C-alpha cells in the first residue's frame, strides 16, 4: 500500500501586521514548526460470510450476523418498546429492523422514512422519532407498530450550520429533558467563524430555541449520559495532518460552558504549536482556560458511536457504568488503527482505560469492515452496524 508524507514549515518573521477597524489578524507561530500529513488507507477486503469467524470477542461472548446487504448503515437506536432502527445517510432513509422471535437476527426490514437526504442522527421521546441531517431537525409521530406517520412530520429546525468536513450530526435527549446536538467543525483545524460549529448545542423542546452548551469539540459524534452520575460524556475526533501519533482521540466529560481547546489544543491542554495565535492573545493563554480530556486514546482511530450500558439483562454487573465506542478506522496513520469496538471502563464515574470488545475487522493492513453505530437492547443484545460491508452484527453473552 502506497502512502505519502507531506512536510511543511512555518517561520515567524519580524514584520508589521495590518490592523482593520475591527480586529487584529492572528499572529503566526513564534517558532519553526513542522506538520506531517500521512495518507494511508487500509486495503479493502470484500466481506464474505466465512469472515465472521475472524471477529473476536471477550471470553463468554459471541458474535453473529444479524443483517446483511444494507448498503451503508450508520446510527442505531432502540426504542423503549424494543424496536431497533438504523439510519442510512447515503440512502437518505431509516429502517425498522424486526426480530420477532428474539434470536438476535432480523427477519424483516421496513422503510419508515425515505427521501431525507443525509439523515444521520436519531432519537425518540414521547412517541415521536427525531431525525436530523447536517442542517435540519425533524420529528415524526410513531405508530403502535413502530412505523411512522410521515404525514405528521414536523420540521423543527432548518438552519443548523452547513456540514463541511463533518456533516454527521448526532443527538439525544438528556436527563434534564433538553435535546443535545453535536455539531462538528467545518474543516480540519481552522478557527471557525460560525460559533455554532465544533460545539455541543442544547435545544429547548418547549420552543426549539438553542444555545451553546460546550465548545472546542472538534467532532464529538458519540456521546451519552453516565447511568449513575448522569454526567455527559463524549468521544472527540482529534485533528488530521499532524502525524501518525498525535493528536489523541479524547474521552471527555462534557460540562456546560466548558471549552475543550479546539483548534488550539488537544488532550490535556497540549498546545498545537503549528496553529497561529488568536488575535490579541496567545495560544498558551487561551489553552489555560480550557477543559482537559479525561482519557486519551490512540490517534486517528475515528470514533463514531458511543453508548453506556444501562439496565440491560445479561450484561456483567461490573460493566454497568461502562460504555462502548465504535472506532471507524484510520486513513491517516503509518499503520492502520481502529476498525474495532472497545469498552471504555469507568471507575467511580470516571473513564480510566479502554479494552477491546469486538476486533478482527482489520487483518494486517487490510480491512473488511468499519464499525459505525451501536445500540444495546433490554435483553442485552449489542447491535453494531458496519457501513463498509453493509452488515449489522449481534454480540451477546454466550453463557
């Protein structure tokens, strides 16, 4: 597999900078810096049913194929009544997946929404299904059989920021009854002019007004509330074009009003020295007031879904405060990383380490799958979508 490295240097010069009537331009770095951009895609293997044997789980768990031939399934959601849904961003639709005999395999697929271009985020509350793409938030009444009344559709928001590099919006209702929507940055590491990008938004369902909840989050697609502490946690995607090993993927406790440092810092306030200084300030000064990550993990693994275990049957008792993250996989590391699902272990309500949960999609430097969505049913069946092979896998305790 061929790959390329690009090197660039920036040398600060002692010169005059123009002022406008409004603001000073940001100053370039005060020292010579070098960024290293690696482009290396894992070679693609076509999925075949026998490849299921390559997938590995912890002892006492088993993995089966729940559905196949789904194109590019993305985010999964389980309703309070046990109905399982999946969004298909590229297909612009949402499917209801039926497992009537409760064996973990879907016998029937029903299209409940179509013609919603780029649909990605999904959640439910009070007998409504909420869906969003990069600009628009909609909701639909849910019928008793789990299908939707498409004629009852309501458009709640239609002016979310344009998607840019990160158009995959996700959302969920918090314990406070508010709706939270993650908005990724428009580009890799630029300082956004739109204050509603690289943030977590909080939306009031009384009038659908919104405000910033947290900022400096490059792209936190996966987030959830800890079942015991009720605190909000998310997994943030680190920046690209900064080498194979930095910046890390971040596990963050997302606090109201906090700034998590993007684009000036990553991890535990690690300053990105290749960035220009903000107007009228320095990176170092800005970063002192940002919220550090709680746990840093391997760079470029690309987190997508993140969900906690909460009250499901057949889940080990000591896993009740832990979560699962889907690592979509790298395209910009010397050696491919990610392409798996990991358990994020929490102690006393804090993330402390990651352990492999479902691996084997990556074989050497080739891959046959890319985990994307995760949902856990009340019965303890963990469904994982794979938007590269078009599959949904069912993982559950085998004893």
